[in-house]
C-alpha cells in the first residue's frame, strides 16, 4: 500500500491538467500494472491523496471484499480479519452487556 498525491501521479504521467481523460489514463495504467486505487474515482485536484494497492495482495482483497456485491468469498475474507484478540474482546463486551 502506498499513499501519494494526484500531483505526483500527474507528474509521472507527464500531464498538464488532471482532467477526466488524464485521470482515466492514469487509472488504466495503474490497473494494467496490477494496482488499484482509492478513492475509486481519482480526484481532480493535485493536492488530494490517493491510496495505491496491489490488487491481488492482502489490502486489495479487503478492498474487493467491501466494494463488490456481497458473496460468501468476500464474507470469508472479512471474517479472516478478525483476530482471536478481537473475538475475545467482542465476547467480553457481550458478557458485560448481559450482566
């Protein structure tokens, strides 16, 4: 995962303005390199931040799980994020509430 500004992406693209065409070209180039970005629609201002991630990597799988329609596979991906510590904390909270 990498966070950068649209200004940096624009400079790498060697573009002048961040119009629709330039933003779409940047998005397509990133996708072609196996990278995704958040927000899904690239911002039009050079000072705005963008998070880049590897589509098949751990972050990419989580992004996919929360942005695509619900499925058993996406539910399993999200469920795998629960650590035993988190589960223990939730159990303890449930016990406190029931007291």
